[in-house]
C-alpha cells in the first residue's frame, strides 16, 4: 500500500497542480493533497479556503483526500503513515530548490522517498502567483484554474478593487 503526500501552498490550486494530482493518483494507492500553513508567507486565501477549493476540485477522485498541516513535512508524512512525497517540476529553477528539499527530507526521514513528476508542456508556465496577477488585472484565467478557483479569484479581486 503506497500512501503519498503532495504538499504545497496551493494559493490557489491551478490546473498545473491538478495535472500532477491526477497523474500521481494513478501511480500511488492513496494521495493526500496537503495545504501547508507557513506563518512566514502571506497567502491570498486562508488555509481553510485553500483546502475547500481543493476539496471541491478533487471531488471525483476516489483515492485522493485533502488535509492541512504546519511544522515539518516529514513529521506530517509519518503522522499520516505515508512513505512518499510528491512534487512537481516545471523548470530548472524549480529543480534547485526541490533537489535541496528532497535531500534534506531524505536525511531527516530516510524511509521517505520524494517522487517528482514533470509538468506537461501546456502547464509549464502556470504558477499560482502569475494567475493571481492576471486575475487582479482583470485578465481571463478560465484556462488556468478549475471553475471554483476562478469564481473565488474573481470574487476576491472584485471586493479589493
Ligand atoms: P510551494 O509553495 O510548496 O512551492 P506550490 O503550491 O507553489 O507550493 O507548489 C506545490 C508543488 O507543485 C511544487 O512541487 C511545485 O513545483 C508544483 N507545481 C506548481 N505549479 C506547477 C505546474 N504548473 N506544473 C507542475 N508542477 C507544478
């Protein structure tokens, strides 16, 4: 039984994340998509909002669950009785930081493997921050995020304008 954790900020979930989730779910038995609470970051959406958007968007995937955590990722992985960390790679710039994190996590928890999935070409340019910028400037984000995320972004930026 392979249980995996896909951790991230998901502020908000994009079609790039979704693609990684759908593909990882066909490889592992159970996938837990876990929203990270990082007190040093100032996300647009609260932890609860980010997890709710994930839950709605992943409703059709039977072996995928959502969760949230704070603190060390490897502690959460052990707490969930999982043995795999899933991460996505877009560009060489992702590789540097992901490589470092994978090595640190391996040192902290030798029994846990990090599994990388390469982005698909159509999602290579997608990031939560660029989508927030496009949405805040009134651009069309329909092709970049699930419908629930689009609705929440439009609502959020309308209120702020
Ligand atoms: P973090 O703050 O942990 O990087 P993100 O929500 O930005 O959280 O990303 C979570 C994971 O998803 C990371 O491994 C990131 O590289 C990956 N990811 C983000 N966008 C894409 C994308 N468009 N294609 C593939 N992987 C992606």
